[in-house]
C-alpha cells in the first residue's frame, strides 16, 4: 500500500524555530502585509492574504485549500501551539497515520466555557456578528441551522483552528466554511473595531468547525495542545505589571490591566496565560487594594518583585486548596505564618475556589486562627 504523504503546516507571522521533523512546514500568514520571513507564504496564487487582520490564520487555511495539492493528510498548527500526545511528545508522521486510521479528524480538546458560547462571544465581540452568522448558516445550509442554534447556547467549542485530517475532508470543510464567512463579510461592518475584534472571522470559524464536526457525525480524536512559548502580548503585560508592582503602584497596575483586558480579553485564557501568572496578578491587585483599605498597608509593601508576589500568592492558594481537601499540613501552616498572610488574602483566595457561602465560612473559619497561631 502506498504510504500517504503527511504535511502539518505551522501558521506564523513571526520568525521562530520550527520543529526539526520535516513534516512540520512553516507557513507565513498575512504575507501580503508583511516583510518576507523566508518561509512558504500565503500571498501566492489564489489567496486572501491581504485580509489577515480580519481572518487571522484562516488566510493560511484558505491558501492551503486552494494551492496545496500534493499531500494526502494535511494539518494546521501554530508557531507556538502544537497537537501533542498524552505524554507531551510532539506527534510524528506514524502517530498521525495511526490515529487517522481510526478517526476522521484530530482536533483540540474542547474548551469548557464558563458561560454559553453566545454569551462569551457577546462579552468580547459584537453580538450582531454572531447573529448574522447564524442567519447566513440558516439561509445557505438550512439543515445546519437547528444544530447551530442549539450549540451556540451550550458551553463548549474547539479552539485555535487546529486540525489534522485527509486533504479531501479538509477541502470539504473549507468549501463550507468560506462560503459562509465570505457572505458574513458582506453583511457586517467592522469599522472601528480594534485589532483584537477585527479578527472576527477567525473567532467565528472556531465555533463553525465545532458545528460542522457535530453535524457530519465525524469521529474525532481530541488531542492535548502543547505550548512552545507564551503569547507575546501576555509576556508584555506581565513585564509592565512587574514595573507597577516594583513601584508599589497598585492603582496604576489595576488601570493598566483593565485597559489591556479590554483590548485583548483572550490573554486570560489558558491557551494564552499558560503559567497562570496573569490570573495571579489579578489576585495581587485585588488583595493589595483591599488590604490597604482595611489596614493602611499591604503585602506589596514587603514584596515588590513580580516573582516573589507570584510565589506568595501561589503559596496562599495551595494552603487554601489543601484545607479544602482536608489535607492542610504543617508546611502550609508554616508558609501562612512565616509570610504573615492576612485574613483578606486567605478569604480572597478561598473565593476563587469556593462558591458556596457555607463552605467558604468553614474554610476561612479553619484558616483564620492558623494565621495568628491560635
């Protein structure tokens, strides 16, 4: 039997170090608006490269649909995100071949959202864009409309437009996807959108892939996703917050953080905040603000370095979780006392993990005496 050719295209808009395995092929997306990086590019032949600000990695997805004809199995990943095995290993060609002998497509594990997809989209984008997309689906593909409406009010979706499948299946999906998106593009007005919200078609396509898979009854393997580096925007925010913390400027840190979240609400997603340090930074800001109001001082008057604050709040969270699990040990008790952790810090941490007021009262009631050695 002829061995099938496998190519996994790594979408990128910046120089990076590609995986050494030759099945991973860098593809520069948005090349029409950028200087060349020396990789395969999405502005040759039939292309929509100039629309990258609106379509994000989909300009590469489109280019491969129209111009890549010499592969049997095709995959999409990102310069810093890869589909990986359960043991953390990057997939090789034989791994993809083995999985696709049993499944139709390899995708990411579904994101479990805190609210419905509809509510989440409406909170960070323009709600009318999603409404118009549903209208286009109903007009062009009426058999998909009931499922779209049902799933848009559920709490899960695939993400990042990462997939591996046969080129034949990939082409079928792209024909459906771009037929919808190009019609949506004719109907919605993105004038005035910031750089994050401009990428509306890229965001919509993540949910559309979820609907398409469900409607077609595909057998999918939900894979782990590995991160080779932190998102640039996430690292920049952390660096600037470190400056505010070093200067003990909690009010400035809060104002800056809120401004950044308004521009890029996605930076708090697990796929962006891979260390969880931005969430911890939010905890720093909230606790220090409350401590200053209550005590006239806060932990930031003792600890100013970003790394020290991360260690401190990680320690508080570990102690609270240990108490919640009934496993509070002398190590956690020692940490709380040695670091003079306040009742405010403990309660704020407990509220992150506990929603029921009775359980919250039980945990704080158990930990507050520990803080003073009672």
